[in-house]
C-alpha cells in the first residue's frame, strides 16, 4: 500500500514528505541495511551493454549459461560432428574392444537417424569399424615396427 512517508534528504535531515510506494520503501530499507553492497558484478558494466541489438540475446545467454551448445544441434549435424571427432575420441580409448564399442554405438545412432531422418538432411554413412580399429592399432604401434 502506498503512503506518504518522511524520507531523509541527502544531508540526513528529514524534509517534506513525499510519496513513497511500499516497493520504494523496501528498496530504501534494503539499501540502508547494506543488502546491495558487495553483489557479484558490482562496479562492472552490464554484460552485452553497448553491443548490437539482438532480439534473441536471452536465448544465447540461456544456451551459454546452461552449457547446451552441442545439444541444441539437429541430430544430423550432431552425428556429422561426432564422425568428424571420432579419430580424436578413439585415440584416448584404452583397448580395441572399447574402440569397437564406441564406433558401433555411433553406427547404431546413425542407422536410427537414417531410418527416420529429421531436421536438415545431411547424408551420413556409418563408420567402417575394422578400418577405424586398424588405424587405432597403427597409431599405437611403436615407430619402426612394420605391418603384419
């Protein structure tokens, strides 16, 4: 409920009464208690202030804050990216069995997508499990050891 309240002037003395809403009164009381002191970001510019107007700014901030990045891509693009990153992924795997399982899991997801494509179509082919394993074994072989 709004009311007329005696509000302290800048010098600390009470001057004439002015209209102060309940919300204004709560904000003033919080300031006097120091509730707004030492907030994160105090003294720093607002993020994105002065940049080009972007009507989807809130979506971009939400995606960044929630760390959704890759999860927002359509299935075809996610699978294509996984195919591109496959050599780096398998390089860290400890065994041939783990490599086979990772490639077969990706191939199953590619087959599922190809049965019922959605989103932007992107031609995808399953990875050759034996070729990937052969490359993995060759990369782990010490230099100078010949192929069998």
